[in-house]
C-alpha cells in the first residue's frame, strides 16, 4: 500500500479540513506571543469598537476592536490558549483520577468497589452544568478552580469505562498468571491492565475534550470561569453581547472560533471512536 | 417486572440521597459554610451570630442529620438576600422554565423527528446531506453563541422578535428555538438511525415486495417500531433542555430558574443555588428512571436482563 492511500484510509480527505482547523488553533495557542499582532490587554480608548479591517495609526484591527479598544484578533489568539489549556488539563486530571478509580473499583471489588461505583452513579445523575455551577459557587471562579471543577464533574465518565474494561480483563489467563508469579497490584494494573484499556479511555478523552472546551467557555460566559482581563472566548462573547447592536464582531468572532474548535474536535473524536471500535 | 421496578426505584432513591449528601459535603469543602450564606462585607459579629443561629458550630454529623431532615420535609431554607422561603422564590420562577423547555421540546421533536425520517428515506437527497451537516453542527453549537446570532438576526437586524425578556407572547420563540437546536440535532440523528435500522429488516422488504411504496412501508410499519429509541431519548433530552436553560435564560434575560441560578450566585444567595441544583438532580434522576421504565415497557428483552 502506498503512503498516501494508507493516509486516506486512516484519515479520509473529508476530515482534513477539521485537522487543519484544529492545527491552526493549536498553533495559534502555542505561538500566541509570536503571532498576535497586538498586546491582547493593551487598551486604546480612541480605537474603541472599530469594525474589522479598521486601520488606525499603523494598527490594523483585522477583526475589529472591543469596547476598550483592544485588538480582538489578538485577544482571540490568546483566548485559544485558555480554552485549550483548560480543556487539556481538565481532561488529563479527570481522566487520570477516573481511570485509576475505575480500575481500583473493579480490581478490589467488595465495599470499596461498591462505594466508588455508587459515587460514579451519583455524580453522573446531577446535570453536569449544574454540578459545575454549584462547585464554582462554593470554590469561587478562577483558572485553577475551573480545572478542578471540570475534573471533579467529569471523572466518573472515565471511571465507568475503566471499570467495565478492567472487569473484562482481570480474569484473563495472562493477568492471573502475572499475579501468580507475584506481581503486586499496582504492577498488574499499570503494566497489564492499563495498556489494554487505554484505547476505550482515549475514546472518552476525545469525546470529552470538546465538552470541556464548551464548559469552560460556558462558565466564563456566565462569569464563573477564568476572570478578566485574561482573554477567554466565553468571557469575550459575554461582554460582546452588551454591544451587539453597535459592534456585532465582539460577540460573533469568539463564538465562531469556539464553534470551529468544538466541531473539529467532535468530528475527529467520532472518527477516533470508529477506528478504535472497528479495530477491536 | 415488579422486581426490576423495585430495584430501579431503589437505585433512584439512593442516587437522590447521594446527591443531597454530596452537596452537603461540597459546602463544607469551602472551609467555612457560613461565608457562603452571608452577604459580602458582613461584620464578624454577624457571621458568628449566624453560625450559632444555623448550628454550624455543632458536630458535623448532627448538622448532616438536620440538613437531611429539613430536605425530607421539603424545607429548602430561607433566601439570604430576600429573607423569603426559597420554595416561594422557586415557585414564582418555575413556570417560565417549564414553558421555555416545553416549547423547546415541541420544536426539537416537531422538526428533528420528521427531519430524521426524511434523512433515512432519502439518504442521497441534497436536503439529507444538509440535514447531516445540521446534525453535526447542532451538536457543536454553543447556545450562548447561537443565541447572540439569533438576536442579531431576528431582533436587531430584522426586528421581527423581541431581543429578550418575557413580556410578549412571542418572546419565547427565540430562546426556545435556541435551546432546542441541540436536542433537535439529537432527535434527527436518533430518528434517522432508528428508521434506517427498521428499513433494513426483512419485514419491510416483505412489505415492499407486496407492492407497498417506501412511504407506505415507513408510515404503516417502520415508524411505530423506530419510535422506541426516540421516546426514551426524549426523557433524557428533557433533562438536557432543563439544564441548558441556565445559559439560554441568561442570554435572553428569560426570568426562569436558570437566570435565578446565576443571579443567586452573583448575589451570594447560596440556599437558592443549592435548592435549584437539588431540584435539577431530582428531576434528572426521575427522567432517567422514566426513560428506563419506558424502555423496558416497550421492549420486554430489557426487562429480562434487569431481572438477572
């Protein structure tokens, strides 16, 4: 098989556009200080609410300026950092905790297993956005707290998958043999179980990632997320709502970026799921 | 059947008790729960007075027992800011959220399900391709953005509908439509899959072989059978609509429970926030239960599995 047809099989051409969007946004986030045309927090009171393409004293506002005269494009580029970092860290934390607890619940069973899995049911029975909101109300908003809240609300998704997968594996001959030969519980779980359940866990990761982007933006939109002046797409959109009659671009562009990011992640996530499940 | 019912009911009760406990302990996590209950800038004396008044200086387990008893009596406490029973405040806002979510559900089912049937029957029709695009986009659309776009388009530019509030009867249209988009996409997708599933079965081929047209076969046979997954999804979608209302109500200044939640957080009125979250969890657990029971009522195979 030639290289290009293999690529086409693993990643059909109709998905390339989504890979491209995702790549552009990730690069924008990584290289924000290098590519942002302006300082995202530099205000210019003479250049408030200028429409996209305005030129003002050597500064071109490609996507317009906001209510304080800050360059919207620069704020959106830095906003990509916030979105992607919060989503990545919360997926990492909730995924690690959830997978660990799920494996432990399956391996130990008994009352520890029951308690963990009951807790999973309970947390999942509260609508996620409400649980996130009440936790933020208690902890207070902010970058770290948002990640903590998202991790706390979402770990049961991973625990459920890890639990089911581990139950299926733990009585297989190779696992029993390794126990027989004296492998400790952590060693069996990490060396023999984890590598074999990582596929299904990755499927949850890809499906959760878009949701985490959406949740961060939603919390920031409600004023419960990352606090100003840090540029977050949700917060920019929320402010832009007040100027929608005079400066539509402030609310429209952050939402568009958000939509494109979530769409790409979701489409590619679906594809990952198909590939993983098709291979099993 | 009855054993499955009892087991499932017990599960729901455990979940509800668990949610109550979860919120109680979350509150204690914040360090000093009294600080959640006083307005900003309260004096130290006022804080201490409230602490002994509410019994926060007693042992944790006693507090927990008290808290659970109050909830069991449906006593949700007093609003810190308005000094009115929380239940009263919720009662005044609840109809707006039910109205909003109800209209949204009608829109979602009324447009989503027929769209799904069409996409299953005419897989290669350009409209079906468009429909699949909508399904994909609908699931990635943040409501706080689509809401702003709808306001910009229909209220600001065209001037057809009010931008926000709930004064006129037509005020519900934009927020309900905005809220319904995600569920609409879900209904379209689920209906399409369900109808396609049915269409591939032998009895449909037999019906077609007898000379029924595709439309007749779908109307007379496939629709009824493909309704099962759609109905049980509907129960779950109601829960999604209710929690989605938090953001949509904020976008459209709709005076329901969602707006109340955010206002209460801003005003540091914790008892109201707690009551709404409990209510949300309660409704969502009940709807999940309803979905399961509905499913097992129409599909006996599930009942058998539940019994083992």
